[in-house]
C-alpha cells in the first residue's frame, strides 16, 4: 500500500507553521481574540480571528468605521426601523401617559379618603 503524506502537497514548504505572509510576526493564531458575530444561517459564532482592536472579523464589519456624516448616521438609524415603538418620541409618550395614570390614581385615592368610601369601583382598578 502506498503511504499517503499527512500534509497537503506543497503547502507546508511555502508557509511553514508559525510563519505569516507579508512580513507579519509569527504567533499562535489560536490565541487571538475571535470574531463575536453570530451567523444568521447557523446561529453560531463566526470564530474568525477578530481584526486588531475590534471585536469582529473583516467579513463582519471589522473594516468599517461606521457612518460619519449626519445623513449617513440618519440612514443607519432608519435602516432597521420596524414600528417605532422604542423611538424616543414613543417612549416619551408612554412615560407621559404612565405619569397621567399615576396622578389620576393618586387623586382618586385622595378623594376616596375624604369621602370615606369608594365610589369609583369599576372605573379605576
Ligand atoms: Zn466574523
């Protein structure tokens, strides 16, 4: 039986272990921080080495520095807009309504105390 080499042909000679292309210093690639992006298709972490100073690889936006212009930032904000339920305006509206309800309950309680009985059953819980 012919013995099969356990190395891919011609690959090891060109790039011996521990050496990197383009004059980069050798290091243990397994020790590098990993890309934190979660793949949509598999639901698993990407796992590629993260770019220097970033938490994601070049594929998952490590090269991007994000929008800089006012228009770009606004476009980015609007890109995943679904219903606006968590927009600043909607949240402020909810806060306002909650505060109104709290004040009405407080007022109703004060009136109830003065009258000595509850006349608002069924209206305010
Ligand atoms: Zn990645």
